[in-house]
């Protein structure tokens, strides 16, 4: 599995300002696999320290955690000779050992020549700090997400197709019919498998969606177990209620998050903590309504009005028990779910590219699905799940704010007309 974050890891390795790295992300997104793959490519050896496998490893951090005392212990525990600049030290599940996380401060200050990459869930890093301080300012951070559609194509070695998509995206030239059809077929497969690496790998190996679905169901079960591991029993029930309710929220016509849909009379004060838990764990992503199209957008977001998307489109389909054949062949009974599903898919691609997403609604009810900020300014994005690309809301936005250009994502080929860049659904990863 080739991941685009590898380039960022290489930049980290070669930086003269390098600090110990904290690689964060939800469980099962491929953090450990990617670090091992990176270590095998760019280092002479790897010293792997997994805090989830042995109490002896945690005990090594009970006393002196300065680098000169730790390195000999880490060498023994990993069974590897640790050489400055040449060994990648991996702290796996670092959230389970507070002292190990604190030790990164001392590696930064007195032994930066040792290359350390620590991985852990967003949840564990955020809340599991009972006794010791977090090494603020002493670590570099990278965030990892499920595979985007481009990485999905890499898993099938479709490098030529990726190049064609990127070329048509940059040049606004229609894709030839053969490759356009092929890209759409892969896109529909991606909706089913999503971007969790194990599900993608098993489907690529077997071509069996049922096996991929079993993996997705197992991941969801693990997430639910985590909710009880890090929460009180009351908060666990709330968090599970919110998570199980997400697909219901998404597939309603009004996709603004409504607490009353969790239970009658529910208020934000009751369930906001559960939403925050899921967000810190990397299991959901919020898209806030922006009240003004002025930079920076997050200064003008409405904290009370937002949409919520699941972290992975494949997990969403598994949570909703959508049948693979219904998605692949777009059966008519599937139409009620299509809009919300496609919107979640686009949100996932934007998140993987590092965008902080917002949405926009005019006083007259015109609505644009996503508004992002890039080097060109503020760009509106309207999403259509079919080939109907009439964009009244987008036209109203353009009329009011005169953006550098606007983006329409639909079941259409590439094009550019009247300041609107049209791209197919499968090309969203290029944004």
C-alpha cells in the first residue's frame, strides 16, 4: 500500500529542524504499517517499541528517561542496534505510556540525532495525560487519514489512470471515454470498500466485497469497544448513540446536525462531549457553516451550525448496511441515500488533502456544499451525485462573491466554462 504521507515523512527525515515525530490518526488507518514501510526504504534498520505488547517495555520508562539512559534499554527491548541518523525508532501505541511521550522532549532537546517516530490514536494522545506533561513544542506532528481515491488506485497499480486524471484536472480537458468509464468503475468500488487499508487490501486480493465488509464491521466493533475503554458508562452510551445516529443525520434532506434526532428533547449540552470525543478519535469530521466569506473563514464559522461526516465512506456504507451491488449498479432504490453518501465521500477527499471545510447558506436559502480556502482565495464547491449539474446555488454564490473560480463535482467529464471548473466525482482527490 503506497501512501502519499511518505513524502511528508521523507521531508521530516531530511529537515535540519527535525524533532521527534508524532504520527496521529484514527485506529486502523495504517500508521504502523506506513512507518515500517518508510523505515525499510530510508533507514538501515528499525527499532520497534510497542507499548501494547509488554509491561516490561513500559517499565523501562519508570525511572530515568534521558536519551543516554533509554537508548541502551530500547536497543535490548527491540533487539536492534540503534545508530544515530541510521535507525528509525518507532514508539507504537505511545498513548499507553505517558512517560514515553514525555521522553520525546528530552530527545528533542539533547539528542536530536536520534530519529524517533511515535504513533498513537488522536483519542489517546488527547486524554491519556494523567500525571505527566505533554511535550509541547518539542514534537513535529503529522496526521494520517484513510486512503483517498488516488491511493486506492495505487493499490491496484493504476498509475497511468492516475496520471490521466491529474492531467485532465489541471488542463480542464475531457477524459477519453475508455479511461473515463474505467475511473468511474473504480470510483464506485471505492464507495463500497472505502479507504481503510485492510479493507482495500483484502478486496484487491480477493475481489470480494463481502470480505472487505467483514473487515469494516470488525473496525466499527473495535471503535465501539474503544468508546467504553476511554469513557464512563454514561458517556459511553452517549457516544455510541451519536455514532450510530450519524448515518441517519447524513441521509436526511436537512444535513445540519440536529441533536433532537438522537432522542426527543436532546440538547447540545448533553451530547456535545460525545461529538468532541468522536472528533478527537478521528472517527468523524465536522463542516461548519461560515457566516461571512472573508479570510480566514474559521473566524466567521457558526459553532452551533455544522454538518458531520464519517471518517471513511466504506465504514459509512457498512454502518448503513448498504449492499455493494446497489452502489455498484446505482439501483433506483439507492437514490435516497446517494446524495448524502457522495457528499461524505467528497468531504473525505478534502480532509485527506488537509482542507478545513466550511459550508455556506444565503438568506434566501441558496446553499453551497463546501467552501475551502487555498492559495487562490476562497473557492466554493458544489456536489452533485448525478449528471444534473444545474447549479442555482453556486450561481448565486458567484454573483455575490465573485470567486477566482468555482468547482462543480458531478457525474460528468472535465471542463471549464463561465468560471466554473467541472470535474468528475472520481477526480475529487486532485483538489
